């Protein structure tokens, strides 16, 4: 299916819209995935095909284990576990599912990876887990605030706009980038069901 502003304050009413999820310890431990790759931080940006505007930002952090910080995101899978927008269990298959969910007829996905020191990766892991649940439309603000506070990423502006984060990230040294396009429908209901079936089939083999 695949083809390879910064806010001074958040109104309390808006912050109250964040949906808090907290998977049990057993689920988090079951889902945990340790990648063989070196420590890294990868920015994922959904870009609207019609005008190049950014629709969503997320960060994949590889430090000890690999997790996706998906602020106010809507992707889910029974093989993963979520705690306040941090998704545990980002195996290669789950990462493919995540990308496929976001790359569709109206959006493509930009993946930008940087290998970092274990210390920077560990700091990123701590920050995404301490961030808390994110309200809708605040993904860019939360992603940029976290990145801007990491050594080596200070040039990332604090902004609401995913595409602005992406463009700043591209200027960092040693970025490995790719774009993923797909022609899936914008309605991801069946895609989520198909991903669940595919994971179940893999587990049965």
C-alpha cells in the first residue's frame, strides 16, 4: 500500500481538551521494542499534497527502547501501549503501519532522522514521557518545544506549524530524509482494521 507558534500560554479550556491515556505497566512492558539501531531522533511530518502545509508532527525516539511521541495523534494498534501520547512498541511493522496511516491521497509523510548521542536520546525520551497529553491542534507546539530544548536542536523554532519545524530540522547536520506517498483514502477506518488483521496473522506464524 505504501509508496516509497510558539504559545506563551495555553488557555485552560483548551488544555482541558487533552485526552489522557495511561496503559498499565504490564502492557507497556509487553509492547516494549528495543531497536538494534544507534540512538536517534526522527521527525515525522504529514504534509498536505495540495499546498505543502503541515498537518501533523510526531517524534520517534530511539533510546534503550523505541517510542513514538504522537501528540494529539489518532493512530493506534492493539500491539502497542500508550501513555499520554507516547506510544510504546514501535517495531518495524508498527512503524510501517504508522507511516501508512498518515500517508494517503491528500497527505504525504516526510521522515527526517538524525543519529544522536545516547545522552541526547535519553533526554529526549525523558522529555516526551514527562510532557503529558496534548490537546488537539497543539502537536507542532509540543514537538518544537521538546526539540528546541535538546542539545544540538536549539535552532528548531518554537512554533505551532509542523512544516516550519520540518524545514528547520532539514538544516541540521547529517539529516537522513525521505518522503512517503500513498493513494489510500482519507477514511482510515478500514486501514486500521487491515493493520490489525495483518499483525494478528504475523503473530500466528
